[in-house]
């Protein structure tokens, strides 16, 4: 399939024919034939720039990995006098993946202004904000070693108030791993450590998919080989050895798993939510998607604690 955006022709011709082609595209989608659907939507757009045809075409191209053409279509939809809401959200996601966080936030802003409770826009707004403050280099931190490196990050590297940092220092909590081994009650029992500092720390951990107390007994550094042995009692080998591609995940989710070197369903089921959420640009939507796919095989992400 071509990725050249110049191949896409947007016409101003027969609207009725464009609508007929759009219906053909919907029918192909319902049958699971994405290639035929893309072809039908291309023809529809060539006849007349129907908003929904452009959106369905962009969405399918994005799923198929044709990011440049999908981006071009989403940008054209965003430039319409009345922009397609879901096109704005999807465009923001693609911009976030490219590290263009400010532009992504600009695309989300009109969505949230018109509907402050739009669930996907709110979720990706949080993802985008978290991505901007991500402190870990995904090019040098891989697999379990990557996560262990994250645990060794000094708490002084995080944006905490002076009071919170001083209290953690006096409690001999030096790293993120140390912090995950204490409970809320233990923090609050320390003199001069109040609710404000607790909320501050919990929010920081939450933005990275972590929580207080989850590192008790060294669970975060558990040997992944032990976890795989446990999986053998939950699913047959032929399921655990299936490639990740068999889960039919979105482009964003697949990219995150590639960064972690996850190649099979078994590899994925050995990981924790915290490990996945530690990947740059990986958010709650991708996490929910992966959990749903694992449930189809009676599996789940590894639990901590």
C-alpha cells in the first residue's frame, strides 16, 4: 500500500456516488476486509470530500500503519469549518506520538471546550501531560533492566516540593524504588509529613502508573523467568507462544510493546501495568486495549504485591 500522500485525490463531483461508495466501505469494514474498505473510501473521497469518508479512511490507514497519509487526512478534517471531533482527538494522539505535545494539546483544547467531559479527549490530555514530564530515555532503557533503572532514579529528580523532598530524605527514602516500598500510613506517621505532601507524591506516582506500597518485598524486581513458569498453568504453550501481532492491537500499543522487546503473548502476560505505563506515550487507552485482548485468552498482566 502506498504511503505517498500525493496519491490521495479529493474531488468535488458526484455526492450520491460518493455516498454509495461510502456505504460500500462500511460494508467491507463490517466483513473485516480493511483493504477493500480503504479502496472504497478512497474512491468516495475522490468523488466528494465527505467528512465521514475522510475520517474512516484516515482511521483505517492509521490502523494499517500508513501514518503519513492518515496524518494528512486528519489535518484536513481539523481544518474544516466544523472540525470532526474524533479526528481532532486522533490527530492529537498522532502528534503526541511524534513528541509535538504543545500542538497535540492545541488540537484537544476545542474538543474539551465543546465537551469538557469527552472521555477520550480527557484521557489523552492526561497522557499528553504525562508524556511531557517523562524522565526516562526509551532508547537506552529496555526490558526488565529498563524498569529497574527507573526504580533507581533518585526522588530528587522528580518535581516535588521542598517539604516533601526533605521528609523523604529524613526517612532515608532515596530512590523511586524506596518510595514504592512504603505505605500511605507510614508516610503520614512521620512528623511534619501531611496530607498535602501525600497527595503530591501520589499524583506524581499515578502519572507514571505507579502507587505507594506496590514495591513491598521486592516484587518489582522479580525474576521474569519465575513469572513465565506460573503462566504455564494458566494457558497452553501454543497460546503463550503466539506472536503479539495475533492480538490485532492498535499501532500505538504495538509500538510500545516493541520498545519493551515483547514478542509473544507470554512475554506480554509476564509484564505489569507499571512496566507498560513506564513507556513514553503509553496511556490508559492502550493499557485497557491490551488487558481486553489478554482476557480473550483468559490471561492478564502480572500483578504486583
